[in-house]
């Protein structure tokens, strides 16, 4: 069965790394209460925030990687690799959970501050440690700020059937995701939490952004090109962003809220993050389209030295994310026992971001010395693909020379036979055999 896959041109797309790094940095800053630097993050200027960006890019990047792997090595191997990734995420969550809980518990006991244990939702460990730890391993018990990684684990666990359908009928997969989202909001579907309540990030709702990222990677960006480049959308998107800014600001400035009709203000306040309110989705989709329009793959800003630490943080996302969560607690505690001045808030934030960057650079350096650099070149028909080439980068053979607006690329399918497909300037259209004949 032949399907068309859209993947970036050869080489790493630094835009993904940049925005994933921005999301990690923003999550760290936002997790420090009463931090002056939170005014630099996107949550204060619109309905969506760094969590939306994190989930979307996760869906985009993982689908891109495993779609090419599925086409190259078959569905079974791709599923095994996806489940391996799920296990990596789960072990990271368990390790982070244990270190996080122990650190908070020690600090709360050492400084006789039980309010800290209540604030970070670990007080249940004192009265019922066995059950609470067991529920933590089942992802039902989550201390404060440890909600997004369990969401990512659940979404990744269901990626195989989503990707299987996405490669065959991407619009159908996107439509099914939208129907699930609407049904979850209508019927109140969510997963239960321990000891009470539900998941802060409702996976039945948040899967919409994850699948949208997958759809955008597999071919949705190309299908949406006419809309993205239209002047009408530009005006509409700008108007929506201004409206979102006004509504969000009104939630923090009572004088502005008094000017807005009460019935209109109450529609958007409070911002329903748990069930991913529709206006959050619309706001983020507009941002994604505008970024696609104005930040091309070869954007010169990606080479700026000031952005390299952020890009590196995006390339080592999981490690940086875990370290950032722990550092956000450390920064919060330092501010609690010391000065809460603006300078202190800026200091702990800058130190935390610097440590996250250091971890990212160390992880990147460690990976470089462990694995030799591989230059992807066309392989002979009798040559097996190198497994090292099937990591985070899409495995595509080197494109041959072509015209200014179209190129040819040899792409090896699961059968080992090269296939030639025309390419557009920004995306590679790959015609490949999926799941055999």
C-alpha cells in the first residue's frame, strides 16, 4: 500500500529544537510562584501557554521520527521502538517522582514546614506511604508540577494506532481526534487521580494537540499552506491574538475587566486548562500557522549565538525538562526562606536556566563522543540501513540536484526498493510502502 509522507528536507529542523527549548524554559520559570520573569512567558499574553507548545511539538517530532522508521523498517519494529520510548519516559517519571518527593519531604521536615508538603501535594505520603507510592507508580498520584510527563506517557502509548491511521488517512485520524475531544468535554471524560479528583491534564482532551502535531508533521502543514499564506488569515489571526491578549490581561487588571461586558469576560475566565478549552486550541493553531509563515526552515535567526543555549535545551528536551522541574522547586524554596525581592527572583531564575543549559550542553557533548557523526548518503539496494541513522533524525537518502522549486529524492521503502518523489521547497513528499503489499 502506497502512502505519501511529508517530512522536512535533509538535516535537523532547528525550529523544533528552538520552540521545544522555549517551552522547557517557560515551564521552569512558570513553576516558580510569584516570579517576575513569568511576565516574559507566553501564558500572560494569550489563552495557550508552554504546555500547549510542549504537547504539540511532542506529537510533531515523535510522529515524524516514527513515521519514517515505520516506512523503513516496518510497523512491528516501529512499535517496539515507540514502546521503548514510553518505557524511557516512564522510568524518567518514576525517578523524578522519587527524587522530587524525597527532596520536598526532607526540606519540609528539616525546616519544620508542613505547609510545603501540603502545597506540593505530598502530605498523603506521611499518613499512607505505601498506597500513595503505589498510586504514584500507576501515575494516579502526582505531586505539584509533575502532571505533564504522565500525559506525555499516555499519549505516546497510544501513538502506534494513531500513526498507523495517520499514514493511511491523516484527515480521518485528525477528525477522530477532534470527535474524541468534543465527546470528552461533553460527557466529562477524564482519568481519576489519587486520592481524589481527576488528572490536571485531561488526556482525552489534550490528545487533540498531540494528534494535531502529528497531522501537521505528516502533511497537514502542506495542506494548510494556502490558508497559512493568505492575507485574510493574517488579519484574522492578528485580530484573534489581540482579543486573546485583552481577555488574558483583563484577568489580571481589574480596571480592564470592568470595561469588558461581564458575560463575555466569564466565557474566558477562568481559563479551562484541564479540559483544553476550545479557545486555547484556536489560539495555539493560529500561533502555529503564523510561525510556519514567518519563521522558515532556513531562518537566519536560528544561527544567532544567543539562541544556541535554547536550541540545545530543545535537543536534550527530556533531561532538561526533568532537571527544570527539580530546579523550580529549589528556586521556590530559596525564595521562601530568603529574600523575595525582584532581584532574588531574577537571580534564581537565571541560575536555574543556566544550570538547565549546562545539563543540555553536557548531554549533547556526551552523545557526540559516544556516537560518531554519520553523513546520510544513498544506499545500495543490497545494503541494510544503519540502525544509528534511524534515531531522532528522519532517515532519508541524499536528494539529487534538481530545479529551484523541486528536487528528487531517493527514499528506501520497507521493501528496500528506492522510490523517487518530487519535493516542494520546504517539505519532502515521500511515496512509500507501509505494511507490505
